[in-house]
């Protein structure tokens, strides 16, 4: 089986695949202080909790943005005696990236574009709500061509509450009304409804530039389900899109 890993700045998503079928998925905090042994122990704990065996893993593929944790995961793969595939330069031959500088494109964005084209068609648009809010654009040929990067929802909210003493931290959820009747609702509206409105506006402009008014829009990332409650701009919410793309890239490398 394949263990696909999407290592973001805030959360790491793990997906266990049997061929292209997702068997199980887990989320864990991205902790830069973890050693190889600690990563191995956490992974073992997840598998044992769900009655699975690490012996079933014969390959690890991941998209990662934290170099020291990439090294730790490589060490885990070595300890397990399994193959490692890292999305990026070594997989460039099996992905389709038409950005100005492909080497600058995040591995998670390549995985998103790959999965979107495969599962939802091309052209298509992915809105990934994580530490940053990334919009990834796939053209009619199935190639990643670029997109947008904005501060993430939680990052924006944390910045607001840390700089404004009277605005205590509030639950990250969509309010019942856009017009907040109190401070908590007002902050929630600005953060969640604001993120939804930003996505709506960028999606409309991207569709116009693509000349594809019906291009499907896929929301993913840890905060996608929250923003989705405040907009009908998304055709589907697929929290596992990135690990599905990593799995597909691994199969192409084989």
C-alpha cells in the first residue's frame, strides 16, 4: 500500500491507499521539532489505533514544505525499507506545469492540479484553505498554469485578534448573518464570509480569463468545510484532494 503525505505548514494529512482507493486518512499537527523516531512513533500509533499494520506500507509519497520534516520522513521510509517519492523536481516528467517558473510551484499545488484534472475535468479551479489560501488553476489541457495566494483564514484572524486588544479570539465559524449583531459575529463575518467573498470574486475573474464560465470549482484544505457554509461558489468540497493527487503522481512514476 501507499502512504501519501501532504505536509503543510500547520497540518499534515496522511492517506493510506490500496492502489487508487483511499483506505484511511489522518490529520496531525505539523511539528517542526519532531525527530525521525518521534514521527515513526506517531505513525505507528495512528496505524495501531485503527487496527492497521505498518508492514502493509510498501511506499511513501509526499508533498512537503518543511525541509527538516522531509528528512525525518525519509528516515521513517528507510526504517520501514520502502520506496520514497517526493512531489516536485523528481516527478516533473509525469506532471503538467506551465507556470513561468515550475521550480517555484509548491508541491501541494501540483498535486491539487493533478487530482482536479483527473477527478473533475479540465479546465478546473481548486481553492485550498490552509495556512495560506491558494487558488490553483488548471487549463483545458490539464496543465497547472498558476493562480493566487492570499493569507489564510486562521492566519488573518490570528493577526487581527493579536493586534486589536478588544477583539478576543472567536470561534472560527460562519455567522448566521453577514451583518454581525455583536463583536463576535462581526469578526466571524469579516473572517469567514470575507474569505468566501474573496474566493467568489477571484473565481469569477479566473473563469473569465480562462473563457470557461462553467469550470468546476473544488474546495479543499482543513478550513474548506467552514468557508463552504458561507458560499455556493464551490461545486464540491474534497478534503482529500491533495493526497489523491500525490497518489496519482506516485502511480505515474511507477
